[in-house]
C-alpha cells in the first residue's frame, strides 16, 4: 500500500497544474501550446515525477503560460531549488 505522500504533487507540479487550470486548458492543450508531447506534459504534473525539468523545458513552460514576471520567477526559483536538492520539492519539506 502506498503512503499518502507518494501521491502528493511536488510544489512545482501543483503550481503548474494550477496555472494550466487557470488558463482553462487541459494538460494535453498545455503540452500542445508548449511544444511537448502529451505524455511529457502529463509527466510534468504527475505525482510520480522523478526528474527536474531542463532550462529549455522551463522556457517553453513560461512562454506557453505567459505568466506575469513574479509568477514566472516563482517557477524558475522552484526549479533552481529542485536542482540544488537533486529531487522534486514537496510542501512541508525543508
């Protein structure tokens, strides 16, 4: 049996999913707009995401979502933190 934490979204994935929803898009539509395959778009927002997105991926996300600077910087900061730690960051984890 899996623990609750194993199904929890990382902070980045949860934020990305929220921003996609705010646009009124499905994950598939987001993927199309960002230039990702549907499978990769779903991997970005998956609770099982086990990778840190590349700079190129982050740029495509920011371009597709057209976020205000502050929100875009939040995504960049989350990814930088994940790279520093070497893993996705979850709410409540130091």
